[in-house]
């Protein structure tokens, strides 16, 4: 539906059209199909690739329907459409999780400070909200403006959900376009949430060199009362820390966290500690080290009440998104709730942020006094393992295919190496233990095999500074900084957790910019070199060549994609305002940024990926992500790599598959590294930039594959692109494959290669 | 329908593989292929069966059958070390993406493959890739040579322990030679 005058008026009012900070671009507050042509163009090159997880659809009572091969369901949908529908559903779930998180924070902060509370991200961040600016056309100034962002996202989500209903959308491509749209909204939602918490809780901003915080279960002082916050919402924990300070006992307790609340806690207070990523949730909670568990939202296990009971930890649930069937005591007085927890051992739900924080601070020292914490020793572990009959049932349910039965049998004989290796690869699902008919407490046994070392993590710094973008904009676009590698997402890792640090370091030492967030940022700190240093000790935290920086929790991912937008805006001077298509086109064709979600499992990670893809940022996934059932792949030899030369306004067949894929799964660390290096190549690279990128690509390929890349001919445009160190062998190789020089162009763009309202001049500045 | 060894990740729907208890029978099917392809995953370089590398079985099968080799992940390095240059190097999802196009020229540019065997890919990734081919590549048949049942393949080995797997592969090689 084209926008009528009433709707246009509403949009103008929302984005304050009269403010003339930038001209309003073609798509202010886009609706579901306003950027559809961009999506279709993307999918012309990067076609959806489906790997159905199941042959059936069981969405409605017309079915179940068998969709195998070319069969259609009773409603007419086919297997591709059904996979597309799943993709849209995943995007919606992820976007809704971030959106509702943002909504909660904003409502809470508006109650506290009022809707006119100003957004101030410090002197180094003028482009405060690149996503809101680019997608909506609004330059937010207050908490009230941030609420407009969430309202915009909420509206999109309703439309998206409606399309998943039986008998609505049927085309896989249209499901994909909607999924990409929701992914784009997800980045708006994340941006809103992170800006809100940064200004509301006074997190560090406009500062690159944030401090280092303690990381790992070994970093926790077990002799003190320990509270562990699990989830993603900083509100309650920050109030609790305030109360602990007020009571003068903050230095006598340990505030710890698992998953993203932990990130936000250390942004709030550098005394807080990070236990680790989601994959260590069950393991840690079973140790009983936490005297008090505070759950909030997202990526929190559904069985925390049972886990808490088992370990004798107190539990306060604080979100109405995860109420666990507990008694809602929100209406009761603080002292009464404290009594219920301490005297009656009750697990409670408190939906009021301030009350929950106050109760937690009061309860913590008391519950801790009555508890004894004993970790499983090697002797105890050996005793616990005796019941094992090596039936291998545990092996058969392990999603990481680990040889648990042998590890347990070894422990029986007092040998722990195998269990240590299982623990390093364990994604913490708890299935092995559940399956064991002999009730061997496998995860408890891991306590005796795990390392109890202390690591560190760089405190999340929020947005990238404008001044940093000014400095690196040119080298990124010219290619002399070979790329931005964003290592983000969850901890469903295929192999040892240490692989994350290894991948990050491989690129940091080659002077890529390495940006981390979420569980991946925690995992990256969990490896020490021979001198006992983590990558956070070794590499500077700047958004610059060779920097390793942590932006913060999942919602801070918006700052990574936001940085790519800022390159287009601050360096290339393209207006952001309601100008999504132009900015995405710029990023796809000219900014060598690639995401890696090595342990992706959640729907949020899926939505984040969709938002990256629509914005022209390719994403590499680990093997577990094949279960997302959808990728966007090109076929380098067969596909058409024609783009427009924006300056000459001529179509050019570049024959260059760059970037080759938008969303791809790789099986091994080595393959992921090679793929990341390849996906940083852009048509815009200068000869000098291309030489640098190919130098890394060739050297990595040789290191991991033992030869020159067999697709090298695709990326050498002329002999000036060939890295000097490899010149001779590359020239010889190119001769053997019949390589010919390729056309050069100065301003590659998709605009002009498909029907669009955007004039080609819009990409030339 | 045969239950897969792994009870997570690899459950499927209603169209399931034929479990080939008899290695000679599988060899016979493979021999009928016009343009067979063997897709190798990283476990080929990691698994040792009674003194013989899985990779050596892979090379022997490919040579005996005249099958083209596609090296996924980082297998290329191991193959080169063993003196074999693979016919192509893709990651698992990339080769599958090509295979689903009936008009694809194949790794040897002689036409798409009609029979594709997989060995050494992670079971979850492997089974997902096989699902793609089950749904979108009716023009080819797939077989897995790993030691577990892969429901999304056309032909699969039964769930086997390493010693029986070795025996299976030995017999299969025998069958291919005869
Ligand atoms: S939504 Fe369609 S395919 Fe799914 S069960 Fe209903 S009729 Fe069958
Ligand atoms: S399921 Fe239990 S008894 Fe069986 S091998 Fe595993 S730990 Fe041992
Ligand atoms: S808890 Fe760890 S070892 Fe056990 S099944 Fe899950 S991933 Fe495997």
C-alpha cells in the first residue's frame, strides 16, 4: 500500500521532519515491503539455500503435511516456503526478545527520569543512533524518542507475525524479504536498548580504554556471599549493586553473571565479575557457588528453579517473561519477601525492578551464611563415576558428539584428561546426565576436570567513537585495513571454547579490526598464552588496525553494524537519514566487514544475522547453525557479478565473487578463518588494499590448506593486485588456469542493476 | 525406518534412508554410477581405524571407483600431504549448493554427478546437507560412508563400532575391486 497523506503526516510528526539535520531520504519508517526490491536484488546473487530440519509442517489442523521433495501442504505451501516461514519466525522471535527488552528498559527509565531525559553518549559520539537515523529518519534526542523506535519495531513485528499465519505468505523469497526486514528492525531494537541502558545506568561511553574485569568461574571468591545474575537485563542488577553499596557491604560480596547481564554488570561496576557464556550455565549453577540466583530474561534455562533447589541456592525471578510458575510477590513489602526467602526458603517472582534489587541486596548476606560450598574433588568425582556401566546412552544424546562414556570410565580409574577435553567442548545442555540410567552426575564430575583459572575480559565500551571512524574510514574502504571481523553471538561452539580466542587472535595479529560482543567476547578471554595473557591483555582496545575490542552485550551488536553505517556517513559523507538502501549498498560493496557467529544457537542470533545481511554484511556461522536451515549462498563460477560503475554509470561484469556469500556455514575453525579473510574482499579495494587482503588470504590458505587458494584467479583483477611476496608463484598459477585481467571500476554499486527509485548519483559523493 | 545413532540433531521426517547392511551391495550400487563424487570432511584426517587412516580408505575408494574428490573444511591439506590433489575444494554447504543444480557441470566439468558419497563430515551438518539434497536434488542419489545411520541419505551404513566400520570399509573396497 502506498502511503497516504494521513500516514505521511504521522511519519513526519514522529521523525520531526522539520528538523533539517539531513535531507529526508526515500524510506522514512519503512513498512514491510518498502525495501523489498533491495532484498530481491540481494537474493538474485545470494540465493536462499535451504536444509530442512524436518520434512513435515505441523502448523495447523489441516496437517501434518508431508512436504518432501515437490509435495505441497494442504494449504499449498511447499518445502521452500515452509523453510522461509521458519526463517521469518526465527527473526521475529529474536527481534521480539530484543524489542521487549528495550521496551522494558525504556518504560522503567521513563518512569524514573521522564521522557525528556536527554541522550548524551559523551563528547566522542555525535552520530548517536545510526540505525534509528538510517532506518527511521529520526535523530533521537530523548528517552521519549527511543520509545518511538521501539513502537516502530513493535508495529513491524505484528505485521511479520501475521504473515506466518497459515494461508498468508507462501513464497520463500517473500518470507525471506520479511525476515530481512525484521532483522533490520532487530538492530533498531538493540540500538534503542543499549542507548537506553547506557544513559540510564551511566555505562562507559566515548571511551575506548575501558578496564578489565575478572572472568571465569575460577575468578569468583567462594568465601564471600555470591549472587549470580543470569540473562540479559541490567536493570535489577544495577539497583541491587546500589543497595549493596548503600549498605556498605559491596566489597564483602561477589556480584557475578552469566550471559549478557554479566556484560552489563561490569559496565556498571568494575568489581562485578563474569562467570562465562551460556554454555557454562548448568555447570556453574550445579557447583552451588551462587548463594543467590537472579534470573531476568533471554537465554536463561527453563529449569533454573530445579537447579537452584538442587544446589541450595536462593532464587529470585525478576522478569514476567520468565515467571517459572513461582508466586508473584511483587505486591508484598520488602521485609516480608525477605522473610519468605530466608525463613521459608521460597523461590519468588518480583516484577518490580527496584523492589527486586533491594530484596536481593538484603537476602544475599543472610542466605550465604547458612550455606556450605564444597566443590567436587578428584576423589569424590572418581567415587561418583563408579556407577557408570559404559552403556553409551550419554554419547547418543550429546549435540556435540562428545565421547562422554569414555571420559566417565576414565574418571572411574582416576584419569581426568578425557573429561577435561569433554568439558572444553561441552555446550552445557545437560542431556547426557538426564539420559544416564545410572544417575551418574556427569556435569558435577566435570568440576574436578575443569580449569579453575582466572581470566579477564575488556569491559564493553558501547558505541564506536566518531573520531575512530574518521581515522579508519579511508583505510577500510581502500582496503589497507584488511577488514573488520565481528565475532559475536552465543556459545554453541563446535569444538573447544578456546577456538574463539584463536580465531580472534589470528586476525588481530594481521591487523584486522576485531570487534567482539556477547558470549563470544567472554569466550575470547578464556585462553591464556605462555605468558599468562589473554587477547584483552595483548591487544589495544581501539577500533583500529590490530585492535581487539568488546562492545558489550548482545544489544551492543547494534554498535558494530552502526560502525559500518558511520563509515558511510562520516567518512563517505552519505546522508543516513531514511536512506537505508544507499547505506546498505555502500556497505555491501565497499566496507570489508564480516561477522562470525561461531556458536550461534538462538533466534536472536538469527535475527542479528538477518539484520547484518540486509545491511550488506556477510556472516559466517559455525556448523551447529546448519540447523537454522537457511543460508544465502552464491555460486561463484556460475553467478553474474555485474555491478554498476557509479561514476561512469556503466554496467561492468566484474567476474569477481566479492563478497562471495551473505550467510554461510563452515565446518572447522580453519575453514572459518579462510572464509572470513575471503569475505573481506570488496570490489572497491585499491590495488594496494587488494594486495594486502590477498596477502592474508594466500598466507592463511597456505597455512591451513597447504596450497595457493584455488579461487585466487577470481580476486586478481590485474597484476598490481598480486602481493609481492607471492608474485612468482601466483603468476605461474594464474597462467595454468588461463587467468585474464578483469575490468576495473572505481565505484561499485548495485544501484542501477535493478528497478529502484534511487538515482545512481545518490551513491556518489 | 532405522533410528540414527545420535538421538539429537539428526532425527528426520518420513522419507528415510535405506540402511545397507551388506557392503558388497553398496559397492555394487556405487559401481553403477556414471559420475560418482566423494565428498570428504575433516574427520577423514582425524580418525584412525586399526592403523589405517580414514583418509586412506577415502583415497582407495575414490581411486578404485574413479570417483572425483571434493575436499571440504581443511581436508585439502591432508590430501596434499598424502600426495593426492582433490578435484575440488568447497565447504560442505557450497558443494551441496552446486549439487542441487541438475545443470551444474560437476567438479570435473563433465556434468553433474549422479551418485555422491559423503565421508567424515560432522553428523549434524552432514545430515542437514543431505536434507537439502533429499528435497532439492531428486536427480542424484546420496550415500554416507560414516559409521552411523544418516536418515536423509538415500543409502547409509548401519550404526557401527569402529572395528565393524573398518570391516565394512574393507569389504566395500573389496566389492569395488571385484
Ligand atoms: S500450514 Fe499448510 S502445510 Fe502446514 S499443516 Fe497447515 S495446511 Fe499443512
Ligand atoms: S549414560 Fe551413564 S552409565 Fe551410560 S555410559 Fe554414560 S555415564 Fe555411563
Ligand atoms: S552437557 Fe555437554 S557433554 Fe553433556 S550432552 Fe550436553 S554438550 Fe554433551
